[in-house]
């Protein structure tokens, strides 16, 4: 399978996860923390089942990278929890546009930890991204909605940390080990931080029927597909930077999917315009 096709599949998987995350938030009657544990746990099991097709799971070499593995797991646990919390009180399309700030956080982390400097294109891109996010604000936006956007922005920051650290890990360990360790570590980290809450809510979740189970499986499988496709796209592409640019287009598809499948038609023209602005910003920041 070519790297371009893998990238296209990754884009659609990430856009579909935006829908799945909203369904998970709506269908599973529990806190975002418990929802995260369920999703991470299911993704770990799915990754373990797929491991023979991905080179097999191996603990060799993990001992050398455990600090980075813990950082990645904690960052994903915190980022996903904040993302699902923000989704509860905002539309999926608006959340995805706000989440596109992950590239902004990535640029800042590059300056702080990698010694990168901003180019003129990147400065313009940051301005366009801020514009795209501000467009999603309603004139009479409630405090709850504004707080949700703030949570999505914070989630993007933590998940940028996750992406930076996991990108390094992907160079050192095989795909199956990477997926099982990251998802399993995130599930364990979230559970240990909120053990009493998760244990109490899991008893209630078991009685909620097939709707919640389907939503959890849908979210975990689309998340896993995104990581698998993007991992191999980076690996096969002659220039992984091109993959970064193409993956940014998921914002537009996420907005369109939310309008079509979740019927989020309120201010849809503004959302579509914001989505395209976010992609332009992504291209400039990644330049």
C-alpha cells in the first residue's frame, strides 16, 4: 500500500474519530475520565489482537525508553480526558477547529525543546489559526461553551506533547509494541489517577446496554486505525513532512462529517470557512 493511500486513510480515520468521540460522549453515561479508560482499554485489546499483523509485540528495548513512554501515556491520558470533557458542551465541528491548535502547540514545543525558530510563513499561519478559532465563537456564547473551547485548546497542548514524544518512540520500537504500550499505558495512567471514580462508574456503565458498547468500540477502533495508518505513512513516505501537511486536512473532513452525520447545521457556513482557514494555517505553520 502506497504512503499516499495510507495518508488518505489516516485522514478519514481521524475525521471519523471526531464523530465517534462525540457519540462516545453522548452514549456512555459516565465522566470523560471513565470514557477514556474504556476507550484506551478497548484499543489496547484491539492492538494486541492485530499485533501479529503489525510485526508482533516485544518488550525488547522498552526498558531504554520508559521515561518517554510514561510521558507519552500521561499526555495522551490528560489530553483525551480534556477533549472528551470539552466535547460534552460543544459541537464536534467547533471542537475540531479548536483542536487544530495542536499545530500551534507543536510549533511552541519545537521552539522550547528542539531549538526551532519561527519563519515568516509560520507567524502568518499562527495568525490565521487564531482567526479560524475566533470565528467559531458565537456573539452570545455562554460561559459553558467558552469553557469547553478552552478545554479543547488545553487538550491540543497535551496531545501535542504526546505526538512529539510518540514520534520519537516510533523510531525506536515496532508498531505493535508502540500501540499496545501507549494505549495500555494511557489506560493504566488514567485509572490510577482516578481509581475510585472509574471503579464506581464502571459498575453503572455495564448496565447501559449495547448503545454505549458500540460507541466505545467505534471510538477505540477509529482511534487505533488513525495511529496505524499514520505510523506507516510516516514510515513509507520519502518525506514525512508531506504527510504532516496532508494530515492537516482532517479538520475540513471533521467539520463536514459533523454537519452531515451529527446534523450540526448551526452556522455551518462559518464552520466550513473556519475549517478551510485552519488547513491553510496548518500548511503555513508546517512550512
